[in-house]
C-alpha cells in the first residue's frame, strides 16, 4: 500500500474493511447488539475527534494531537464501571471518556474534547489551560501524566476512600467505588508505576482495602521503542495479591467480559486487579511523530486489521445488529457531527490575560485562614518548648480539632519519628490517623495526593530533604498542577513535613544534611514554610494546615534538624531559643502567609536570613553590637510566598542589606532575595553570603563549605565599611 497521510490511510482502510465484512448467521443475542452499538458510538466519536485534531493541527488551529486511535477498546472499561467510580486516565482515553459521558445525562463529550484541543475556555475541566481528560460530573480527575506519575495518586485515593469513611469523612464518591487508573505498556516499566503497584499490594497484604483497577493498555511500543511481546503478561499475570484479567482490544465482547469481571472483583473484594488490554497504536505517537522513521510499512499496516472499531463492526454484523452499510453510516454520521462541533468550537473564546491563565494556581483567603486558626482550642501554660516539641504540640492540636487530619510517613507512628517530633501522636489519636508507611517517597506523597482528593487533610513526612528528590514530580507534576489544570475544581490540600538543612552534628553527611531546595522554589503556587523558632514553628504549622483546609494549598514545611532540640542562643543554659507555645486564638501570635519576623531595631545593617541562619545571625548581630554596629535580623520564615513587603521595609530602615543564606550560592535562597530587592527598587547596598556549591560532607569537613557565624560577621563588617 502506498504511504499517504497516516490519518487518511487509517480512515480509508477502516471504511473499506467494514464494507467488505461478509454477513454471517446471527451468533449472539440482541442484548449484545445493544451493548455493541453503544461501544461503537463511543469508539467512532473518539476516532472522529482524533481525525479532527490532526486536521486542526495541520491548520495551526489545534494544539494537541496525541490521539486515542487504536485504544478505543477502553470504552469497554467505562461500560463495565459506574460513572461515580473515580477515573485517572491515560492520555489515549477518548473512547472511555465518551462512553462514560453517555451514562450521565446532559454531557457533551465530543465537544468537550474539541474545546480542549483548541485551548478554549469552554473546556469543562481545564478552562483552556491544557488538553486533559477530566470532568467532575463524570468523576474523571484530570491527569497530565505521560510516565505513570498518576499511579501513586491512584493508589492513595483507593487507600484513602475507605479510611475517609472510617473517620466519618464523606468523599464525593460512594463507599463502594472502584478507582480506575489506566496507563500504557511503556509507562508500566517506569519506577513510578512499579513502586505504586508494589505499594498497592503492600497495603492490601496488610489488610487495608485497596479498590484499585489498574488498566494497562498494551500497544507494544513506547513512542519508538518496542515493548517485548508478552512482557506485561509475564510481569503481572502471576503477581501474588494482584488478580489478572486480559482481553484483546479487537474483540469487543471479550473486552466487555474481562472488564466486567475485573471491576466486579475489585468492587466486591476491595482488592487490586490488573486488566491487560492488548491494543494497537494507529497514526503514530502524536501528530508530529513520523512513525515510518522507525517502523517498517508492513508493520504499520499490519495493525490496521486489529483496529478496535473494525472488531466492533464485525461483531455488530455477526450479531445481526447492523449491516456493513449501516455501520459505515454510523461512522460517517459521527464525522458530520464532529465537523459541525469543530466549526462551533473554533468560534469559542481563548484565555486572554496573564491573570486569567494564573487564576487557579493558588488562592490565599487570609481572613478565612485566620478564622480557622483561631478556632483551635488548646491549653497554654507558658512552658518553654523546643522546635520539635512545638511542632508535636501543634500537630496534636490539629488532630484534636479536625477529624480530617492524618499524619503519616516512614517511622512517624510507633517510633514517633527519627527525632521524636511525632512521639505520642499515634497513641493519642489511633493508628487510623497516625500511621507508618512503606519506605518509598513517591508512595508517601501519592497517599497524600489521594487522601486530599478523598476529603482528608494529610500531613505526610519525608524523612530527610535529600529523599524528597526521589519523588519531586509528585509535587511538581501532580500536586501543584491539579488545581491549575482542573480550573480549581480539584485540589491537593496537604502539608508535607520535611526534616532538612544542614548543621546536624555527628550523623549522616549529605543524605541527612541537605540544603538543596532549588527544586521547590520554582513550583508555582507551592507554599514553603521555614520556621526557626519554636513559637513560629507552631503558628506556621497552624497557618499551613488552615491554608490547606481553606484554599487547598500544597505546603512544604521545612524543619531545621539542627534546631529541633536547641535550647540556648547566646550562652550555655541561657534557654533563649526556647519559647512558650502560642495560643492560636490570639491574633498577635498568628503568622500569616508571607510575613517575616524582625529581631531588633538596628539602624546600620539589616541581616536577612532564615532557618539555621536566624540563630547564627542573631549571634553575629550581638558580636557586631560590641563593635558599635547596630544590626537588625529579619527571619523570612516563608520562602514562598516571599515576604517582599516586610523585606523592603527592613531594608529601607538601614540602607544596607546582608543576605545570610545557609543554602548553596548557586540556586540558593539569596539569589531570590537579592533579585526581589532589585525588582522592588531598593537602592541601598546589598551583599550576600552563602554556603558553597558543594554537597554536605561528613564531620568537621562541613566547616569548609557551610555558612557560619564568623563569615556573617566578616561580611557585615565589610559591608558597613564600604
């Protein structure tokens, strides 16, 4: 066959093949015919949208052409489920989406998908920000994943559904729901997928309900790299604790039967199942993909006979439901419908301003956050506490105040945390609310992502900052994008506790002393809290949980390990790093997002710092005062949103700013602070000191690369002398 436009070739082959179907005696019941007609309707609609997307792309009017052609057998999965079963879908799920929409009155799935393709604000889920399959009315939660990064969230949601109902929280989905998650065969090899599936089996092995239907749509190729034949079956068919079902996408009746059995298994047993759909990929990976560059012509055209639409057409004829001509008429009617819809969609509005694009990244309801904090009841007795004790007390108050709060992570339960920060919480609030997880940061954050969707208020712990990087995409690609790509309909409320920074003596080296936070600072909408003092640690924890509860904010709570148990500031036994627990009901003790704290009223110099740098800078300021230099110290407290207003006020008061940054010189916080000063028009003198561009070594070698008090004093003296 001569090579032409791939889309036109696939389209014409299908029509010709349907026309050549030879009628046979009726082989099945009329009931199957009705189901097959519904499947074909969904499959044909999805295919015509794919063809329209290709055409729109060629005309420069469409922006997304990773189509579903060849994967339309996933319509059978939608048919086997309820429209109230939460679905986190692979990007080739057009037929699933159309079939599910047919189960809910008033839906317009073809129009929805076309709005997404042309980036129209009328896209029902993203509002023109991205082409995703999503619709709250259909329980389809939008995913941007191409490498299975949505699997940990799916596992977390399946886990959290049962946990939420146990805690008296009612998610938006029924208690007997099945969470369905689909992905490709290439993505199944990604460590994220492997870890997520292991986490599902690990939880279920311990008796936790795990109503998760994993759907692997196996087209035997990842862009251009083939998946070994039978690899998926060999890997998952005999996995302990994982029920395995399989079907050929070209056999619609077989797909319906396998999907129905798999869904029933999960719903009844509350245990995970793996549905292996053998599919094909038609028209290449995406509109820009030249498939003939890496596949032989015979290999490409050999797939045409396995087209799921052709399989359904054959079944329609075999059951006596339709003639070949009638099937073609159905297919062409969808082409006409999509053409008409496309013309209308092209007249729709697009996003027109920066503010409109960014409107759903983050919201800060300052007054509502303050109200929630003030509602927390506690006993305040004035007992001096350390940072670790204050965080523990704040978590206990939050657990007592809000039944939705759950605290979890490696070692946080029985042990009470490596540093004792969560000690006693499991005993006080029970294992349903304070629990240990397996050692996998992606799964920890996936549990948080799913818990937030289920209506809980998760407080996961990442044991050390260096370990976060194993799972950073769960923050960047999943948590922080959900509100943006769902137009605010779905949110990921959470407060991620991370023990971080350096200066921890006698233990660990780099992986237990890490000051690399650049990967966090450029994530849009992410709140980064960095408390130093015990009272701030408690108040900022309350603020973060309130921001998560009220506005669905994703918050990272960076806890300085070296200050967890620090008691003294200037001299041994002075107890000046301790502080009484603040009363949340007292407005004067609350710490709003993006507000700094200033120590002293010096007029010669402003030292701007955070974390461990606060204690070093306060000690440095005392030494400077002995030399006649009057300095004030500004604790940023929030690294995002940066307290620019307070920063500028303190800078203007002295005209000289020294930024003392314990993170690295390159990519560290001081770059952000000095840029903010310049951008805001500060005309005074600015200098910065930071740790070296080095990993943190072990033992005394740290003094060669980390910021210290002496360096701050020397830099301050030089700045004053200019």
